[in-house]
C-alpha cells in the first residue's frame, strides 16, 4: 500500500463521527459538503536551510494557521518528512465544492510564497469500517 493511501485511510478513520444508527436518515436542506484531500508538495521556492527547519521558509508558519482556521471543516492534517517525490503532507477537509477547496489552497500563505504547491482531489468514502479488506 502506498504511503498516500495509508495516510488517507488514517485521516478518514479519525474523521468518522461516532453516532448511533437511526431508522431514517435526516432530511437535508442543502447539499452536504464533500471531502477533499489536499496534497502539498515542494514549491518552486522550496529551499529549507541547512539543519532542515522547513518552518524558517516564507509562509510556512502562516500555512499552519491557514489550515487550522478551517475549524470543523479540517478533518485531519498529516505532514510527512520531505520525500524524493516532493510530497510534504496532506490535509483532509470539507468544502462545498472543488472550486472552494482550490481557492482555499491558492490563498495558503506557503503556496502564495512559492514555498509549497498543491493539488486538490475530491475524496469519496463509502466506509472505512471494513478496512483493511479481508484477504
């Protein structure tokens, strides 16, 4: 299993609310938010200082405040050690649309500074209760 898949499963498992089963699903008056996985990568200006403190780079401390400001729409954050493929971490969040999630990523201070880049993917979950699959 790839590290991307493993991290996503861990984030999703942590995000599942504990609730009692009900006889009928609640009525919805508005479309429910969709889950989005944001994959952060090294940007064109990624250049950690010797010693590896990546938070010394432009926009990195503000980046953390940016995703924490999502409040209940932030379902998980999983930073990873910088890897040879450029992946730095993941954020799992709720948003009303792909456009909203992409606009949020574009405003991330580390993305604006060019220290990081990212891609947003819609994330569909039917169940994590049966993970891992039976062999």
